[in-house]
């Protein structure tokens, strides 16, 4: 077989061809008019991949004129090199066409996406369909005025950027010793009911009582915690009430115990 003085066939369009998973794609060649040859359909042969497999005639079909190969219901396994050769008048010429299959990502809401697709499910979120078929989402940067010395920035579930007071803690211990949110410590021996913490929707009220054998020293006898629509009462001897109803805690009282109540005020 002689080498042609010029290419006998040329690829129609670009290589690689790109197709979405499950769709159809056509790969074609055309006869170079400068070659002065007129091949028939039988002069064209197509082969698939390094093993040069023949098209199966089902999902992968060759057109009647031999110049086009069509792949339907494209799968990731179809992503390879397709070789087409023409042999005419003792000359032979071949072209290779690569196929890129874009994997599909199944979206929970809306139409399915394909590899490389980028979209915004809301104003503050950007998502991308990855080559492994997964969807990766991230929050879009937003301008929020926030004093980071006393506050912290966070994103909620809808990727809204928010500013909240940094978590703090206070405690009462012993007979009784206090530590405030600012870290200051002090003691108070009065026997009374008083507010420890109060905001618009959150409060902690403590009741001090004297020890039976010493009226000069008091301790915290009970604590009442209110957050929005929930009221929790922590009383003597491990008594617990929620919205006025007595409940049994999931612990057994021992000689020494510590009961810690955490309230998420961002909920």
C-alpha cells in the first residue's frame, strides 16, 4: 500500500468528541477533495480502542456510506479512541477520533447535571458536577459586618453568612462561687432567688439556700432555665422538670455528680 501524497480523509469537527452519559454522538470523516479519490462505503473500516474491536451494530453503528460512526446510550466504557481507515487505489489513510463521555450527576432538585456543570441552587451556594459523578457545593463569599474580636462568622444550612457572639460560659460551684461570661469571679452568700443570665429569649434564674447547720454560708439550691418555649427546672436531690412536668434524667445520682446544661441559642 502506498502512502497517499496528501491525506485521503479528514475529521469532521474537533477531536475529542464530547457526549453526555446516556446520549448519542456521531463521529465522522470526509474525503479530502485534493486527494482525487472516490472511495465507496466498503473502503472504510472502523475500529474501537487499542484492541481495534469492530462496532457491534447495536449501540455502535456505522452509517451506510461508511464515513460516520454513531454511539448511542453513551457509557463511560465508550470513552476511548476510535480509528477509521480508508483504503482505495492502493493507498491507505487513517484518522483517530477520541471520545469524552461526561458523567451524569443525579440532582436532588431539578434536572440532572453533567460533569463540569456549575450552577447556583440559591444566591449564596455554588455547586459543581464532578467527574466521579458526585456533586460538590460550597458557600459563596458574602460581605458581613462583624467584630471578630467578640463575634464569629459562620454559614447556616442555606449558606447565608452570619455573625454571632462567640460562645461563652459561666458557672456556679461550691458554696457558692461564681464565674461570669467575662471571666470575673466573685462569691455571694445570700439566700434568695435571683436572675443569673437574661436575654430576649433566654434566662437562667438561681435560688440560693443556707446550709442546715450554717446560716453564714449558702449554696445554689435550684436553677431555672428558660429558652424560647422550653422551661427546665433543676431542683434539690436531682429533681428535674421540663415545662412543669417531672422527668427522670438519664443518670443515677451518686455521692458526687455534675449536671451540665447546654443551650444552643443559634437554633
